[in-house]
């Protein structure tokens, strides 16, 4: 059923004429909204930062996890460390340095790989695909595949459980905006693919269905296709081919950077871009409530302009239910950025997962948690010692 929101526009007290622009002197804007950034919203103008807490008791809080503390694991992606998940998505971390000696097939949903480090080859039903740092690889549900790393590889695996990945609607921007579909890479039935085919070697296919594993053994390599046709295949996209939406006069919400979406979550990509140059515009993410979504960010590369105490390979989780926003140091730096003739470049690459349903934190994530993260917005006044 279509939603009919209560159409009201009111204002009280001292408020900005436009969201995220020309804030009242000395105020801190906070957005409270519905449907992520697509529904009705209210903007509050506070005398103090909404993240200026000095204590926090209870399980609902901002959390951070450091994947650089993980040791290399088994070559199988089904041994990847589950970090976060719910009925609609599984978010895992995988390290692999040796080639896989078997094939895998995910019967639970489409799989999205993000290559944090490393390079190598992926072999699948559709052929051979090389990968390198910064690649997304989308594997349709049921695809048989395996990896042969040329160098040690670290991956995020984001499973769309019982679902499929799609591209976002681009509307008035047209189909070639953000990234042209022409940059999507697909596997090739090249010499490398043909060379790995064999009728004399036994091969196993380990199938995951309902999180249970079954092994099917063949007296030949089942990646033996001689051709294929259709509009369903494995696709590859590197973050360097993403040309983000920008506005020099208005800070765009994260939803403008959506790269892939499923029915109950979206995957967004933040890539380097110029900062807003209009003197009245906010130059960093605004304080906002997580009122309908849990927000997860994986920090891949660069200097993360809205965060402190974060380095590449870390993950933050901001669950639904409280306001969050930039760290104090980032807020102060943005406030001092008054030279609008030379807009500074924001050098960061990050992968964001926004889920409509609450995420559960798995033990593997808790084992590498930075428990002091909740105190980093007010390090002088927070009562809990940071680790």
C-alpha cells in the first residue's frame, strides 16, 4: 500500500530557511527523518552538539570493529568471519592467500564481494575475471565460483539473503550518471578459463543453502561451459569508475551515493570528491537520527573527513535509535574551511551498508571491537576509558 504522509511544513523558534544551509549562528543542526533520507523530516537547531554525551549505559550505542586484527583463515568463503547480519543480509570478512581447490555456490542469495586488498583471478560459470583492489564483484545466486589470488586478498562479502542485487533508479540524471553501465566488467571465456577445464581431475562444489553446507563431487571440472548467452551474469565495478553526485552549495545525503540495492538494504560508495565551496553550506555530514535504518561503514582508503580514531580496515555500526554525526575535530576543521576559491578534496573511499532491519553483532566482530568508540565524540568528558 502506498504511504500517504501527513503533509505539514511548520517552523518554530530560530531555524534555517533551508536544510543544511546557513545554520543559525552557533547552532548544530540535527535531521530527524523517515524512510532513510526519502521521507518526511524535521530539522532541529541545537545549542550543543547532539553527540556531546558523557556516559552511555546499555547495548544500543555506536560501535567500531577493526578487521586488521584478523588472522588469515581458510580458503573457503564459507569460513569467512560473520560480523553482522539479520534475516536479509550477511556481512562477512574473508582473507585468502592460496588458490581455492574447490568450487562454491551460494543457494541463499546474491553475493557482493568488495576487494579491500589484493589481486587475482575469479573463475565461474561465465568464465574468467581478474580482480584487484577496489573492485566490487556481484555474483548472482547459484553461481559456481572460486578464487586464485595472485597476492594476499582481503574481501568484504555482503550476501543479499533470499534476494537479488539491482542498480538504483537514476531518474532525471539519466542512465549514464554516477557510473555508465559500459564500465561494468564481465567474465571472459578466455584461454585462462579453457586451461583450467579438466575431465581427469575430481572437483568438489560446496553449496551453502539455509547456512548448511553440502558437497557435490564430480569426476571433472564443472566449469566446462563452451558458451553462454542472456542478461544475467557476474559483473565487476571498481570504485574509481564511480563519478559521484556533487553539489557545491548543499551537502548531499548518503542515499545520493547508492551503488547497489536489494529489497531491505542498500550499498553506497563514498569516493574522493571536492568539498562544498558555498560559504553557507555544510561541508561534512550533518547530525542525524537513525530512525529507520542501521548504518554500517567499512573504511577502505584515505583520510575519513568526518571520523577520528578510524583507519582503513575498520568498520563502524550506528544502530537505529540515536543521533550521530561528525566527530568534534572534523566539525571544527570544516567550520574553519572558509577559502571557497580552492575547494579542498575529500580523499576517502568507504562502503556503506544501510539496513532496514536491525543487525545482530556476531562474536567475531566483538573479538576485534574498539570499545572506546562511543566515547570518541567527547573524549575529555566521557566517563568510560577508551581502549
